């Protein structure tokens, strides 16, 4: 199986989240870190959206980034022409393949296949590569989807994107979809573009790769329309740790990327968010801490440094144990006997339970000092 090939669409699909509008400087900052991380391709925007977008994409093209630049287009010639002015390397042309979208857009199978031929031909005369999007592939009629994919391959497209536009797929149906499409176009690269409406975007993306789709569409922090997309940092680490598959991404950049995106979008990172959430490397439970003090791998999946973080000290509250308290005083170069340790722990548990939170360092030291008086 080919190594995973990541296409980051933070600047396109990510920016389509309600209320988001990246400035040029914000786009360049995200591009810079994505480039440092080693992401090989970015879907940088929609040239037809505005002249400002065309100009922004041209500026991005003028920087010495290493990634390929892709523009998203509707299935019309005007969007292709606008993309030429953006100096991108290639275009992605999106077609509705489900009956519900075709009806809403007043299109039919005949129109789609005719436009597919025309626009691939036009685009190949202007760009290094052309990719085709099967929008709402998760709800498409399989017979038509096979015909659509086969025709895209015959016309010279580089890859086809299976877009789970409303997030209806699960890991099993994703796997079947990829395998069926692969039968229809064995030489065409297959990309999965998963949405997270049911909370399965990362799982579906991993499933798609394991089933033969080597191109994976992601966004930083999973931002995007509605519930968002598959998160770059989650997909990379899930493949790395659960399947021993390396995406050739510098994972030490992931936390910086996540926090930069959160700052720009004003979308706070949930404390329990996988990979980059605050609590992923914080521990309170006495049983856990007792083991963690001997080996951090016992209750922590990866070292903090792997994703560009520093290990967090333990949390002290109602779930703490004696080992935690002994460790606390050792870190602070303070001696404490077993009897006092138990008394301090009892007070910490009581205060934490009453206040509904963990205790700060100075509060623990204050408890200790009062007990020693």
C-alpha cells in the first residue's frame, strides 16, 4: 500500500465553517507551519469566491513553500479560468453524485458525465494535475458512481475524491465504498474526504486508508462546516500509533499548528480533545499516578514531546493517592512523613470535593504548613 498522502483543506473547507474568514497573513502563517510539518498538498481556496481570494492564492504561490497547491472549483468553465489566475498547480472539480444533490442542483447523469469530459480536457491544458470530486458519495447510487469514476479515469484525472458530504458513513461502509470504487478504476488514486457529523471522520479516514484510499483529506483541529472534518493531528497520530503507519509528517509541529489554528479561529481547543487537548497528558487518579511514576507509558499513549509538548505535572484533587502527594513534596524538595502525607491527602480530597476542582500548588503547601503548626 502506498504511504498516506495528506491533502490539508483548512484554507478551503476549514474556512467554510460558519463565521470564519482568514486574512492573508493568517493564511500564510498556517501555510508556513503546514509546510514545516511536511504536508505535501494544500487545497488553498476557491478562486471563484472573490478577486481577493485570487490575489491571496497568487501571493501564496509566490512564497517558497514545498507543498502542491490545489484550487477547489464548481463544475463550470468560469471557475477553472479563475484558478488559472491564482497560479495553483492543479484544480479539484466537484460534481454532485447523489440523487438528492443532483435534484437540488437541477442536474442529471447525462449532464454530469458530459461536463466531466469537457472540464477535465480544459483543465489538463492549463494545470499539472486535475482531481475530480464525487460530492455526497456516501449517498450515491453505486452503479452511477462506478460509471462516474471510470469516466474520470478514462479522461485523465489524477484522482477521485470520495466526499462523505454529510458524514453518513461509518468505518465499515467507508471500507466497502473504497473497495467498490477501486474495482472501477484501479489506476486512479482514491481520496477520502470525511465529515464529522456523526463523530466518525477520523475513524472513517483511517478505515478508508486501510481499504485502499491512499489520499486523505484533513483540516487542522478538524475545523469545517457543521461538525467539521477529519482532524490532521488525529489522523496522523491514529495511523502512527494504532496501525504503525508513518505519514512522513513532523509530529512535533502538531501542537503548534493546533494552537495557531485555534487562536486564528477563536475556537477554543477542548481540554479532552485527542492529541492536542490540555488533559491528554494530565493525570489525577491515584492508581494511575502510582504506575505513571514508574513508567509514563502505563497510562499515557505517547510522550508529550512526540507532538511538540512538555509533560504536565500531576493534578491534585479528590482522586489523588498517597504516591501523588509524596511525589509533589519530592518535586518541591520538601520532606513529609507518612502520617502527615495521609493527613494532607485527606484535606486535599475534602477541599477538592467541596470546591469541585483540583487544588493549586500553593494551596497544597498551605495545607501542609497549617498541619505542621
